[in-house]
C-alpha cells in the first residue's frame, strides 16, 4: 500500500468515516492480521490464495442483508 499504510489501517479509517461500509480483507497472513483487528471484529477475511468459489462465498456473506 502507498505511504506505508496497511490494509487494516485503511479499513479502520474507512469504518470511522462510513460505519456501514462492507469490508473484506484479503491477505496471505490472516493469522497475523486477525490478532490486530481490535475494534473491527465484524470484518470478513479471505486468506490468499483462494479459489473463485471461495471469493463468491465471501462476497455473498459480506453483502448478506440479514447479517446487519
């Protein structure tokens, strides 16, 4: 990411501005990211590498109206 900002930092910034924003984080280091999420417990993680079916399931889960 540019200027040394991490995806997690960007997600935190975006969530402060738009509380209802749907966020999916993709990383090859989900275990490390998961321990640093703090207040963003409702984020959806997609661990790399992933298959198309996993991406489709993750997108459907993130945008499911019944989840909030």
